[in-house]
């Protein structure tokens, strides 16, 4: 099969021939029809996660995908980050981290909803437990996670504020944000949010903390350095692990199939053009999700 493999940290991965993987106990083999590009992919390639997720070389990159099992069932899910990934024509997934794709949902849409969907669903539904009438702030609302988080927060009945570049303000409003702030603006003059989803870290983390009402919760996903400064003891800070399960994926796919959650696929690349997709992801400011199509 063809696969995107990394041979050393800091060296560009390349598409080359690789053995078709054999599933072990508790695993399924997927013929990949679509795989998404996530920041973890280029961070792993650069060695930025070497202390957390060390890899052996060569390593197939990619974390999630959608495709077809040998019996014809359509599935989508997330690979174990400690093993070969999904940017290939075939991938092996833990069975408990994959779920069937509803007939009303395309495989491309399902692939875009795995890592990004879980990264929005777990913080808002399970950690912050967003409830009707609450005010929620979503950082980077136009991105892969943010574009889904806006929709999920609205589905939960919250009033949503998002941050985005000026050219993406209308896009975020169309997704359900009632207010959109410039991503560079420091305009949060007083605490007013029940929950904040911080996907950026750095200075945004400090602003996010200051934006919370007493008793509010900040859910932080970014690995960016957290700046020093006074700590608020009247708010909660959570840094959840984003773990795929069949049940979580099924809920996300069912919402999408019902039209409650609209997948946001912005561009599609052939596997041979994966480096262009990685560069675009690393440059930032991508609307929604980038997909690789191995076939």
C-alpha cells in the first residue's frame, strides 16, 4: 500500500510503499477512504511531542480516518497514537475507538468529525457540562475544533461567543455564534462567561481565565506554554484527555446524520500532496478540516 511515513524527527515525511498492516486482538483494519489532518500530525513529525508520544521509525502519520472494513461495513475512528496511523491506504484501529458511520453521513464527513469532534464534544458535553442559557466562549471559532464547538454549544442551548480573524466573523455567525470577537483583540473587560474552550494557549489562556465568571470553567486543549501570572481560585481549570470511544463517536455521527452538527470540510488533498496539507495546517487560519484522500 501507499503510506505517508516519517523516518526522522524534523525530516519531511514521504509517501512510499509500506506493508499492509495486520490487525491484532481487539483491532480492525480499515481500507481508508478519507483521513483528516490534525495539528498533532505535523507536531509529531517535528518532534514537538517526542517527550509525550515517542515514536519508532519509520512511522505512518495520521490519527483518524473513515473507510470500509473487509465485510463492507463503513466505519470511522481514531488510531492509537503509539502505533502507525491513518495517512495510508489501509489503517488499523482499536475496535473500541471506531464506530459505524450512519447511511446519511458520507465517509469524508465522518473522517472530519473524529479527532476534531471529540475535541469539542468532550470539553463541552462531559467536562464543562454546558447547559441551556449559559454563556460560552470558543477560541479559534473558525478552526477544525472551534467550528464544531460552536455548533455543539448551540445544540446544548448556550449563547456562544467566538474569536476569529475578521474574514471569518460571518462564517462563525453562520455556525451559530451570536457574537464574534477579533482573535487579537483584548476586549474582555469583565468576567461574563460560564465556560471557555481554549484551543490556543499562550496569552489567550490568560485572557480566557479572566473572561470567566466566578465558578466558571476553563477547558484548555492547547499544548502551548501557559504564561505565568495570578491564579484565580474562584474558577476551575480542566485539561481533559481526548479519548475516542465508540459511544462518543456514535453520538457525534448521529448528530451529524440528523443535521444538528454540520461537518466543516474546507479542502481535500491526494495522499501524494499530504505535505501541502501539513503546511497549510501548520500555517494556521484554516477553516474547518483538511482531508487526505488515499484512493
